[in-house]
C-alpha cells in the first residue's frame, strides 16, 4: 500500500539476499524508518519489541527469521533452536507458530546444504501468499460494505468502526480488517472509518490513521470508550476488526477492548465482523477464553505515553502516579456468539465450527494436532 504515494510492503528480502528489511512501526506516525534484520535474533527482537506487529506480519517475520537462522547455520540443531527462540517472541498470535511450523516442515527433510535457499524461498512464498490472501478477503469484505451502502439508499457514506491496527501494517500488504475498506473505497463506495485509538500503544491513533491517510480514506480517530455511544446514536453501520487467533468454534482473540465493542454492537444490533486469513485459525483450540494465552506486556506501556511535542521532539511522559499498581493485558477474547461473520480469503462464514469447515473442509483432521 502507499506511503506518500510510494507503494510499500511491511517486510521484504534485502537487496543483498542475506538480510531482511522491515518498516519500523515504533517510529510511526512521526517518522518513516526501516530496520534491517541480519539474523534470527534480530527477527525475534523485532517481533518482541513490536518493530513489526500484527498477526500476519508476525508470521512472515518469523518465517524470515528462520531463513536468516538457516543462512548462518543450517544444522538440525539450529533449525530446532531458532524455531523455539522465534516461537516465544510473542505468545498470542497463532500465525507465528503456523509460519514457523510450515518452515520447519519444508526444511527438515532437506540436506543442510539445501536449506538456506529453500528457507528464503519459502519465507518469500509465505509473505506473497499473505498479501494475496488479504487482498482476496478484502474483496469479500468489500461486498458487505457495498450492501450497507445499498441499505442506506446510497444516501451517505458507510460508517465502519475498527479497533487497533489490522491494516496493511499488521500484515504484509492490504491488511485484514482494513482490506475490505480499501477495496470498497477503490471501488467508489463511500466509506468513513471510526478509528479507536487503542490504548495503551495507540495502534489505532498512530498506525490505522496513518494508513488511512496514505490511502485517502476518510476517518475520525476516537477514544476507545466512545464506540458504544456512537452505536446507540446510529453512527456505526458495521464493525470490522482483525484477530490474532480464532478458535475452530469461531471465538476470536484480538487487541484488548475488542470484546467490549462486540458487546456494544450486540446490544445495538450493529453487525460485528472479524476479518482473517485462515492462517489465524487455531484448529486445536475450541474455547478461546480458557485456552488462548493472553500476552501481558510491560506496565510501562500503560504508565507512560509517547508523542510529538509542539517543537517536533518525540518525548515520553508519565500519566500514572508513582506507586499505583498497573497491569497490561494486551488481548481479549470475543465469544463466537457475538460475531456476525468471519471474513476470510474464501468468503464470509458463520463464526462457528460448521461455518469455518464449510469454507475450509480439509482442516478438521488438524484438531488434535
Ligand atoms: C491484522 S490482524 C489482527 C491483529 O493482529 C490486530 O488487530 C492486533 O490486535 C495487533 O496487535 P499488536 O499487539 O499490535 O500486534
């Protein structure tokens, strides 16, 4: 997608064929910066410190990290060590394990000497496939936005509320929740996006707003707690969010605060859609609340906020008094019963095991994997 009119992806193989370039998302929206990953340790650090973030991108970064590991030492021992080290970089988004397991399955049967080239090729394939998958789910989701426009008699733009950043910065390209918006916008369907700021890291205010500006999509940044009010007053036609892990029964784990938006949507009869590539489905898990590990991040993310001062300097300031206890749960689970539908690369389905299997019939056998 575009930054200042230039097309970018979030991750790509460096020109030397031996390193990986990523957009450093910690610097946005104030500064556009790239970071070079030279080994698996760099990749694990970039995932953990959220230089790269968002479920599909974490998966692609893990795959490239394993390729960097194979370039340094293609032994069986290092394949296992690097897989383990990358896997623990962040716990909630299942795409990381999905991508690492796919890489290991591809590389393990090969001779050590064949692994470097195969690993980079597979990582590139994973990234390319993610871009294609997100574009396809965007087309399916755009149809829902077009239907909402028909429902309002084409009288006004369709108001979509989204939470966190599930746009192209969270994937390799296009994004998940924002892909339908981009597709609808490019097709001439007028869309306006309510962007939840998404405390504590403000991925909505900083990244979603930045993306939407780049693509020229009308949007308004709102504080996290205003969604219920907007829905009560008919200002939201539909919600679309992403997910970091979806159970086979259709529960969705996404950025903390998603559940409260789903409750408000349910109470107000607002359709609540979740957009996902199938790599985000964890077929081994059936109860999201009990079984999905919820990442707890540093209390500093809550205690301090960072931003640009009037003089253009980036500064971090304390907003919580010294001495108060602080906790920082990064995700929550929205039960399937609150989800109107799942927007996938194969179409839109019910948030249920039957719904998912109607689109992904071969996956049932993976339940016990
Ligand atoms: C793009 S998909 C969905 C999610 O990954 C996204 O909504 C999200 O919660 C990202 O969380 P983050 O902590 O910024 O990695």
